[in-house]
C-alpha cells in the first residue's frame, strides 16, 4: 500500500464533507480515504488515500469519471496538489 496525500479547495466544505461520492468512487477500487478540513474554516480540504495499486490510482485521477465526481463535490480541480509517500 502507498499513502497519498492530496489537498484542494472546495466551493462548500459542509457539502464536500457529507458527500458519499468519494467513498463510492475510491472504495470501489479498494482505496481507503480519510478526509481533513481546515480548523480555521478555509475552503481548503485534504484527503489521505491508502492506495493498493498506484498505476490504477493515477489512471483514475486522470479519468472523466474522477473529474465528474470532483465537479459534483464542488472541488476546484485546478487547486489539486498530490504528494506520494516516499
């Protein structure tokens, strides 16, 4: 398993937190997701992924399905930053 940390801005943090989209998209691929929010109240959010297959994960992140899911959740995809465990 590889740990991946991602941050991005969202339009509405409460909507993003309560959305089931992440679990359905990533969970279906065996990827465990932990979510984070800024305690200061900004619209920056974070995700910690436990990824079993990095090639599949990277393909997913480039897919139209992922872009659609991100759009549904109000993610500003242009702000996405991804860090991979070394």
